[in-house]
C-alpha cells in the first residue's frame, strides 16, 4: 500500500511542470503526514488517511469556490472591488467581509499584508462578533481602531465609507438626505440598505450589459443575506434588533469622526509619536496615492530649497490641509476666476482662495511647502492645473486613475494553494 502511494505521488509530480514547482512544499507536508503512520503494508492505516484527504479535499474545493467568486467580483466592480477583495479577511455564508481593522488598512496601506486564506465564520459567530459594537452615543475618534478585528463590513458598506472619507463637511447634509428617502429627518435600516444599489451601480465599470447582470445578481444575493448576516454599521446605527433610527446630528458625528480618525492615523505613521512631521514626509503623504510621474523630483526640489532647520508640520496644520482638499470643487472655481482675469497665482492668492472657498486657514509653512512641490520653474507661482489633478487623485486615494498598475503575480502560500487546487481539479478529471 505504501509503495503504491509513493508511485502515485511520483506520477503526479512528473505529469506537470507547474506541479513540480510546488511539489517540494507539498511533499514536505505529505511526508510528515505519512510518517505519522507505520511504514509496513500490513499496518497501513488507510481509513484515517482517507478521512484526512476527504476533509481537506472539501476545504480545497471551498477555497476554489471562494477564489472563483473573488475573480467574478473583481471583474464586475473594478478597482474598488479589487481592493476590497485584497484586504477582506472574513467569510460568512461564502460572502467576503472586512473587519474594521481591514478597512483601516485598506485606506492607509498601499498593499495588504501577506495572509493565507480567510477566517470562516458561521452566522452565530458573526452575531457574537458584531455584538461588541458600541452604540451611536459612544462613537468616537477611535471607533474603528477600538473595534480592531471585532466587526464585519460588507462590500456596499465599504463603498459607503470610502464616500464618507472624501466628502467635504458641506456635503454631509446632502449625503444624509440621499438616505432619508421619506424626508422625515431620520433614517431607518430599510432606507440605509438602499446604499447597496446606489453604490454598486455607481462603481460598476466595463461592459454595460455585464455590469447590469452583475449588479442585479449582487443585489439579489445581498438582499437575501443581509437579512441574516449582521454588520458593524447596522448594529451601530440601528441597534442589535434593527429598530433604532439616526438623525443628521448622529450622521454628522459619525462622518466627521471617521475622517479625523483616518487623518490622525496617516499623520501618526510618519510622526512616530512626535507632534510634528517633516515637510518632506508631508509631501510623501500628499503624493502617495497620485499618478504624479515626477514625485521624487518634487521631493528632491523641496529638500534642496528647504531651510537647514525644518519647522515641521503639526497635526492641526495637517488636518486643515486635508480637510481643504475635500472641498476641491469650490476651490477650483476660485482658481478659474484668477485664470480668467489673467493673474498668476501667488502664495497670498492661494491662501485667500482656500479661505474664501472652503473656510480653512492654511499656515504659511504649509502653503510654502505646497509651492515648493508644484512650482517647477521656481517663479513662486502655482501650477494650478497640475495641482488640482494631483489633489483629485489624492482625495480619491488612487481610484480616479484611468489605468491600474498591472498586478504582480502572487507568491508564497497563495501561489502554492492555487497550484494545489489546479492539480487536484486536473487529477479528478483524469
């Protein structure tokens, strides 16, 4: 029996060049499992091994189904869907969910941490997880950080949260009215769930017919599953029984706190616990999600022209600037007026335009840093066309870019599992 086992292993190894690449890891695991049993044919414990193989074949099959679902989702919903799939770590009812920690990482980090598989939860386990969600009255600047991995965020809620962090405060009321369909100044759970249809239709890309079919299918699935799968936002806004409602004041507090929490986390990444970040680090934060081709050139120019002693940029200065760029549309109107009048935009004009259009006061040091980044010819005038284009990319955190960078081939355990799944499918069909 043992000899037959190893003959089959060798036959599988020689059957495919791709399988040979992952055979070393597979044989290491298989050799260990085989060593758990006696090597003589008479005492070969086949039933136990067959039980093990059957159980793991089922696991691999489920993994294959999940990977197929991921591919369909990625092709149907574009860049945001791909990013959601990359960072989501939990599966309930064969549906992907983010934890609050996953969401924060998806916003702050450029790429996800290496991981193998997803955490599989039953409905009962999901209920236990979201039961730790605090009520609306306890919403704070640390809401998502305090929850850490204790929560679930669906894809449609992920789209909603992305919208929240890019909205100017002046747009909060408009967003609230979008949900308040009966115009009674409060939003209930049924009205809130409408966001699924709104955001999925809005973010679908590619062929129209395919997207309509994908959206209809996703809506049908979510309509069936969201009634049973609880989420952090549903519990936070509407309570565990789903009967509570929230008003504009609740909504404003949630959105304002989330924006501030994200900005504070970004600042802390570079400040490392200090009260200031350098002007160079400020430039890196500003340009990190953009398609500016001369990013390093801009940073070198900034470094060379800065004084020997850096003043640094405090968190209030940092927050004011990034709250300003959430109001770019109003600011762009003010800049057009300068352009139509034939005036170049200097530092004082820039500062005044920001104040008039958005109400934000930018410090002289922040304004000087902006001009050093975008003033390529050194005439102390702003290249406002490039500035607005880069800032729009920054606000949308890279999603506005027409082309996505080619995804690198996955390595390590992820590539290994795909190899195993493919070979098991091939072997099963032979």
